[in-house]
């Protein structure tokens, strides 16, 4: 058999995904707008970390994601919240932000907006109230949406979407009232009813979100939501930073203070500072801007809960 007679293997090519190129252009523009906005606000960018003895305990259970290196157990970052609080205390800056990859090996959560691995635009600003941080995030969102609208009209037309810049004021609801009104599925129900971005405040969740010292059981935290059923956009809060408060809240949540030892040591030495912040899911932002049915459509390499990862 001569070389010629061997049928030439066909050059295997991925189908070119043109829509995804337009989606990535929209994502690039959204991030460019975010960098521009945060730079003007004197909030500086830090690089992400992915390995640390401490990470966000989260408000729900996930599978363990850690590795051992030189006898030390290192967690893959679930969110950089604890490092944000430390950074804000150690650096002489107004605020910091990170484009932060997060790994959350979800247990039994399978929705159209969860990925096992995703990125958040994670921001923390020192000495501001949650109300002021929310105003800042409203301006950030309006800037992002209007830049995408201005600079990506061709891409938006190609994928058949029209960008509406959010209107101020954003509605604000208390989670406790909504729960009474709509039951435990309140977030999905109200997100389907609203037609503009809106806030829900006062969630009882992770120890680091500030509890109102004058009103125990009430929390100075907030989530930003997309309308039309797209759900959560950003999650954040004012922070607790005093050692006795943090320790009490960790114990109340049945967590082990040793899991947060280096962070608690700084708190004990009174080296943490008041701050407020939040993290915005980048794939979720892109999903809303491009009106995709499922978050998997925003990325070439989706890691979808309960699906094997092929590439
Ligand atoms: N990034 C969030 C925050 O700043 C925390 C999270 O993602 N769980 O509060």
C-alpha cells in the first residue's frame, strides 16, 4: 500500500461558533467598561489567588475542593471575600477589585445560572456603608450597559438582542417581606415580575456579612437581581470585622474557627477595617446582556453542575 492510497485523514475542525464570538465581544466591552469605571473611582485591580488555607465558607454545602502541598491543605478559591477584607485593611487604597475565578463543586444544584467554575468581578471598598456601595454598583451597571449598547450595536443585532440601560432608582425589597409574600421561591418569583434591575436586602447568611448591632437578626447585606427571571447578579454586604462578633457568628453557624485561623488572628489584632463590597458573576452578566437561555451558552468551556467535563 502506497502512501497515496491511504485516504487522507480529514482535518477535523470544531464548528466555528460565530455567536460565541459576538458574545465574547460583548463580554470584552462590558469588562472594559467596568475597568474604566473602577479606575475612575480610584478602586485598584488586584490579581486573583486560587490556593489558600482559607476561603469563603459559602452559605450552602459544596463538595470539598482542595489539594495538599508540602503537607499543607490548600483550598481552591470559592470566593476571595476573606482576602478582600484583608487587602482592604493592609493596603492604603480606597478600594480593590479582582476578576476572580471561583470553583464551587455544587451538590444537587442544577439551574440555568450555575457553573462549577465561573468568574466574578469582586469589589471591596473601605469605610463605606452598604447603601453607598449599592449606589456605586448602580452607577457601574448603568455604565456597563450603556457602553455595551454604544459600542456593540452590530454584535447585538447579529445575535438578536437589544440592550436596555437600567433606570434609576432600582427597587429595593427586604428578603423577609418577600419570603412572607411569596414563600421560599421568592427570588425567582420577583425576578420574573420585575422589568428593571432591583435589590433584595437583609439575608441571614455567611458570618462575614454585617449584622445590625442595634437589631440582631437583621443584616446589612444585599443582592442585586436581573429582571425577566434571570435572577441574581451580584451578592455582597457591609462586613463584620471585630473579633468577638466574627467568632460568635462562626460558632453560631456550626463552623470551625480553625478553618479561618489566619483571618481571625488579624481580626483579634484589630487589623481588619470596616468595608462593604460585593461580587458580580461575569457569566451571569453576559447571559443577561445577550439573553441566553442557559449560562453554558456564554462560554466555550462550560463547567455545568452534574455534567462530566469533556475539555
Ligand atoms: N463576593 C461575595 C461578596 O463580596 C461573596 C460570595 O461570592 N460568596 O460578598
